[in-house]
């Protein structure tokens, strides 16, 4: 019965797939469509939870439904924010030490050349408290803080995003 209901919901939303646009906070998916037009944190949380737990974003991105657009390009800033978001604790640990696998991976994702990686690691370690400016810092803030430091560094400014 659940499969039939899910198929009916998917079929009902197919005609609306080009009408709705993904919410910038919670992305695309069934939760975005269900809570379209609602405002407030509760609806954002419910929409994000629905999108994240029901597995419908993959379907929407694959078939261009549910307000998803599988053809757009992930920008460097988005890619870095996604990486940072998925690795916050390990990245904080590595930055505080100035070395480590997660910090090395960040420099790879960032596109830092081999000859500049040591300078990048030193910059991150020396400015740890600026990058992780509070206990509740989010991945976008970490990226923005680090990008600001990179842009101000003479040797690393070529990597500014």
C-alpha cells in the first residue's frame, strides 16, 4: 500500500516539476513541494526532514521532478561548503594541528597546488579561532572565514573563490 501511495504522489507531482523551484535552505524534493508557501523554522525543518529521509531528492534530481534541476553546475563555493559541512569536526581537529587527512582533502577540493599546501595548512592553523569563530559556527561561515583569509594572503590569494 505504501508503494502505491508513493507512486501516486510521485505521479501527481510530475506535472508540477517545472513549476516549483528548490528552496535555498532545504533544497528540492517532496518536502519542498508539500510545504511550499509556508514560512518559519518549523516548516523548513519539516521540509528538510521530508526531503532528507524519504530519498526523493535523488529521484527528483534524476528525473527533473519535485522542483529539482539535475542539470545545474555545482560551484566551487557550494562544493567546498558541502565538503566542510560533512567534515566539520575532523576539519576543526586537523586545522588546530595544521595537518591531517581532512585538511589535506580540503586543500584538494579547494584546488590548492602541491607547492602551496603547506602555506594553506599554516594559514589554517594560525587562524583557527578566526575560521571557527564560535562554538555554533556553520559550514558556510567556516568557508567564508577561510576564503577571506586566503584572499588576504599574498601567496594564496590566487585561490580566492
